[in-house]
């Protein structure tokens, strides 16, 4: 793999206009990744999965995508109908379209950071890989007091031009004071056997609001890793919702630092997976000052030989008195071959706090199924109704009505 890495890295550098210093920085990250390799079970954050083996099993020999010179035609059929929205379109890791037509142009700033190296505060080999190979990098700035009129959907699409490739993406978002952003990450893949490595950084200033919805719903044979770092100032709010369903393997990580007093973070997620899929969510909510709040709810419905993992940590600094932290995960296993792993953690160094965590898993209640069948439903309808009610609790946590309806339609939830 080392020779392939070096070859693809040299091709990447040829396609970028970088100073010698920036090339050396990228080379530094490349060497870091070569020394560490893909994460495996020896690392606590990956104790339930070995990414190196997952890549070998699902992809085989992996090369690192470096040809961003040719453009790709935007397929408008992938766009969400019935929801007016702004757009950023990635095709095979290349940004092909940025469209903020619904917004006031002087209130949104798009800064091309492609020719600068942004150091990411994450000491992981996947971060090193991303830093070495990411191509176009943009910073999206929402100006002070501006609330986006329409949501922004980022379309992550791939096509048949790529196969057995690693693609690295990075975006930075800065929300100025009293601003707000509704963001939907939507994955629509027609390629197979590729590895997407995505890093986002969110900087929320005082009284700003971020609503971030991640949707991996459509069936595909790819592997995805997404890391999201969120920095929050006073009175800011972040809401993250994850629908994890479509990919062969998918891991979402959320690292949220509540730096300002009265800041709040909400993370809600759904695993709905079947066959031999393996999906994970890992969250770290760092309460770093007093009077901060976090809430996490993850629910799973697992079929066949699927596997889901939730690792959730609440950290409370000694200065973070009056912290309110809550975390809960629940899973329904529809057969004996499915598997759910939970690793809830509390690390608390303050004494005036209210924190709790819990986890539960099991099969559907046969008495409930019998009751519904006695009221005229057949067996399959009874199961679907129980699952519908189980997941509805999470979807109802979505605070944006338009996005809530979109998610309900995608997963077939009926009230």
C-alpha cells in the first residue's frame, strides 16, 4: 500500500498549486498515516471494528483518488423534490456546484481554502489521510444576524468512473453571532466499493444555531467515515440527526466542545440496517464551562446479520458546574444473528451536575404483536407498526418541520 500511496500522493500534488511549505506539511500527514495505518481494534475508539479488514473484505486493493482535473456532469435527478433548498454538489470528491440562490449574497461568504493547509485538531490516522489527500476545501461563513432562508443540502454523489478509490473531503463552517444554518448531508452513490473520508468543522459563535442532518439512506456498496468537530460559544445550539442505513459500512463521529455558558448540544440518531451491514455512531460531548446541556438518543432496528455500534461519552470539566447531560440508546434485534454494541461513558470532574446514561436491547414484544393482530392486522403489519412507533420518538426530536417531514417520508414513518 505504501507504494500506491506515494504514487497517488505525487499525482495529487501535481494537480494543486501549493507552496513548498504546504507540500511539506501534506507530506508530513502522509508519513503519519503510513506509520499508523488504518485504525483497528487495538484502538479504543475502534474496538468494535477493524477498518483495514473491512476495506480488504469489501473493496480489496485501495487506491487514493487524485484526478480532480476533469469535470462531472451534475445529475439533477438526485435533487430532493418538494423542498426548496440551496446546494453544494460533490461528484467523485470534486465540488461541481455551489448554489445559494435563495439567500442574500452579501450574507454568505464562500472562501476557497484549497491553497492553504488547515490543521485539524484530531490525532487520528484518517485525519492524517484526509489532510494529505483532500483537494478542494471551502469555508462557508454565515454573517452576523443572518438566518438562511432555505436549508442547504450537500449532495455527496459518486458515479461509475471510480472504483476501489479513497476520496477525501473537507468543509469548514463558521456561524457568526446570532446566525443560523440548516444543513442536510445526503448521500446518493451509483459507484461501488469506494471509501469516503469526510471531515467537517463547525465554529458556532454566540447565540448561533446549527441544525445538521446526515442521511445515508440509499442502498450502496461503499464505505463511509464522517468526522464532525463542533465548537460552541455562549448560548449557541447544535442539533445533529443521523439516519444510518444505506452503506455497507458507515461510521459517524461527533466531537462537540461546549465552550460557552448556556450552550447546548443535541444528538439523535437512527440505525436501520440489514444484510451484513456494519454501522457505528460515536459521540463525545465535552462540557467545558458551567450551565451547559446535552441530550443524546440513539435507536436501532437490526435485521439479518447486521451490526450496529454506539459509543457515547459525556465529559464534564471541573469548571462545568450545573451541567445537564443525558444519553440513551435502545435497539430492536429482529433475529438472533443481528448484533448491537453499546459503550456509554460518563467522565465527571464537577460535583453539581445532573448526568445519566442508559442502554437497552431486545426483540419485539410478542404480546404486543398478538394484541395488534387481534385488532385486525396481520403479522407483518403488526411488526411494522411497532417499529414505526419505536423510531417515531427519535424523528420527533427534529425541530425543523420541513426536514422532519422529509425524513419521515424517506423511512416510511406514518403517524
